[in-house]
C-alpha cells in the first residue's frame, strides 16, 4: 500500500509540474517549453517572451495551482466533518457571503450613490469581507450548537437568504453593473495582481498548514463524533479549526478568483478513488496534487477554447458528482 501511494504521489507531482509548464506555454502566443524554462531560470530567451511568462502567465499559473489545492482540501475537510459526500468548500455559505459582498460593492453601491466611497475597497476586498462575516456567524453558531447537521442546515438556509438579497440587487441594478457581477460569478484565474498574490500565497499556506494540523481529528471523525469524543477529541475546538481553515482557503480563493465550482466537491472523491484510502495523512497531500493539476488542466482548456474557467470545471466535475451519487445509491440499496 505504501509503495503504491508513493508511486502515485510521484506521478501526480510530475503531472502537476508538467501541466504547470504547459500552462505557461499555452496562450494567445504559443511559447516553446524550452523558452519557458529559460525564462524561469534566467536563461537565454527573447525579452518579450520572458515578460509574457514572468509578468502575466506565471502569476495566473501560480493562482491556478494554489486555488486548486485550496478548494480541494477545504472540500475534503467539509465532506469528512459533515460525513456527507456531496458537501463542498462552500457548504458553510462562504461563497454566498463573498457573493453578497461583491453584489453590495458592484450592484448596491451605485444604487445608493456610494461608488466613489467604496472604490478603494475593490472586488476582492468586498468578497473577503463578505466571507469573513460568514466566518463570524458560523463560529458563533458552532460554539453554541453541538449537532453538526443543524449547522449544515443553517448554512444552507443562510445561503438561500443571501441568494435572495443578491437577486433583488440584480433586479434593481443597471446593465453595466449587472454584467460586471455576472462576469465575476463565472470565475477567473487571471485577475490576480502581483501585490494580491503576496496576500493569497501566505493565506493559502496558512490554511493548508491548519489542514495538516487537523489530520488526526479528521481521521477520528470518520468514525463519528461520539467515537471521536471517547478518544479524547475536543469537538468544538476541532470544528472551529476546520471552519477557520476552510474559510481561509475557500474564502481567499473566492475573493480573488470568484466562486470556482466543482473542484472542491469532486477532487476529494478522485483522490479517494486513486489511492483507495481514507487516511487523511494520504488524502490531504493527494488532494492538494489532484486539485492543483486538474485546475491547471481546466485553465489550459479555458485558454484554448476561450471559455470561463467555471464552465470547464463544471463539465469535468459533474461526471464525478454523478458517479458519487450513483455509487452511494448502489451501496445503500
């Protein structure tokens, strides 16, 4: 089993590296892989090529790498915590909170003549404030309520309520503002600037480090909360750490890239299928690699066909979700 897992880790790491280099090579102007390598290592290549790789494509590829890993790990955490194979990184309402923040910034501010006042906030800042507000609410609820399923239901109700507010703002907004908001909901890996990347990288690294800390609690939670308590697990503390890690990972990615769907829902299942293992010591690093490689692949496809990245992730993720539903139905039948 260990030999097979090690082999898969090596293959996934090599695949991720290859897709990363290929993502740098593909675009409006095709760049040979040897020129990509030269640009990254300071070798001999045309100055224009080096600028394209280092100033534009490298940032986008790093964002795809980080976003894929962050969404996949946060999805894995939520599926284990809620013991629900269809749970994802947005089950806590993080995406809804971010959407509300962006809707208030893009759609609401012009309605009340506050565009100039909020101009310095930016879409990413508005999205993060919305996601952080959700974290505060979830943390307060999670501290008072013991039943994890009640938290799940409240998260779904909160998402529905926020969705209604966003729909009202869309209905009242002008065409220009509405178009900007719809484009944000499609997701984009290319809108992150270098200064924003300096925020995104450490935030995702901290979130992933927290996910590593939760490996033991996650393994215990596989057997249910009652068993975990008998083994000495502090449920409230572990739950709070998982909520914080998920909100940091999914919230940051949503703030800078928009709501990217299906990666966080589908990739944990792909990892379980590949490794045939439920141990989170294997699943978390495996999910990091599968999520990163698949989102890099989605970015490649979106550039080749000039499509929103969310459309590609949905087309790739839906078959996995259907397979999970059918598999669970056949198991319970």
